[in-house]
């Protein structure tokens, strides 16, 4: 997995703009692994992504996007296809995710996964990794995107790399 780009996200709006840019090129079967500590901004990213995805396909883009901390997964049936939002923080072993039906979700929808490290080797190699970490100010973040050649090409198409 190669690092594709590192960027500074000056504030929440910048995090949302990155989410919108990726929502525009995402397609069924894509897996976005959202890494970062508690409060890094993973759910904030996911919310903006889901809203953008809905709006791009003629929806209002105003759905509630709660953190799936306790439900483990929230499913959004959008016109542009299903988006699964996982939060695997409470998962203890990768095998537990099998019961969640995660393999089917990963294959047929767009999956946004918080705490993807919980999946261990079940995490698909084709994923785009988005790691969020603290920035120099309280409202800023550092984002590091990593992925294979296919993601490199796709990010190039939208001039992100
Ligand atoms: N640049 C930024 N990008 C994203 N969130 C930011 C930014 N600056 C401040 N924030 C704030 O940081 C918090 C991020 O919370 P969020 O729930 O998105 O984190 P999380 O990574 O999902 O945490 P958890 O691991 O607990 O699920 C929000 O309160 C958000 O308003
Ligand atoms: Mg979260």
C-alpha cells in the first residue's frame, strides 16, 4: 500500500470537501478505510460523504448520519447505490465481523469503515486508506491517503494527486 498524498485539512469544511471529492468518484465495491484516533473526524468525513453521494443522485442529502458505535453498521440505500457505514471499535476479533455480513457489504456497496484495523486480514487489499490525525491547530487535521495503482489513477483523474 503506497502513500498517495498527504494533505492539511485546515478545518471541518476542508474535511468535508475531501469527502465530497471522493464521493464523486466512488462506485459500488469500493472500500474506504477511515483510520484515526477517537475524535479524529472519521464520522464527520462519512456524514459529508453520504450527503454528497445522495445529492449527486438527486436526493436532498440531509439524512441523519449517526455514529454506528453501537449498531456497528448503518445502511443507506441511496439512488447511486448502497453505502454502508461501519464503526468496528467494539469488535474484538475479525471473525465477529462475519456475522455482520460484512463480506457481502464489501462486495456490493460502497463501504466506509471506521476502525478498519479491527478487520485484520479481512480488510480488502483494494481499499483506499484515509488516515486522519491531529493538525497544528484544534480545528485542523492531517490526512494521509494510501492505496494501490487503481486508486492512484482515480485520484489523478480528479487532480487530487
Ligand atoms: N478538520 C476537522 N475535520 C473533522 N472534524 C473536525 C475537524 N476540526 C474539528 N473537528 C471536530 O472533531 C470532531 C470529530 O468527531 P468524529 O465523531 O467525526 O470523530 P471520529 O473519528 O468518528 O471519532 P470516533 O473514533 O469516536 O468514532 C467533531 O466534533 C468535529 O466537529
Ligand atoms: Mg466515529
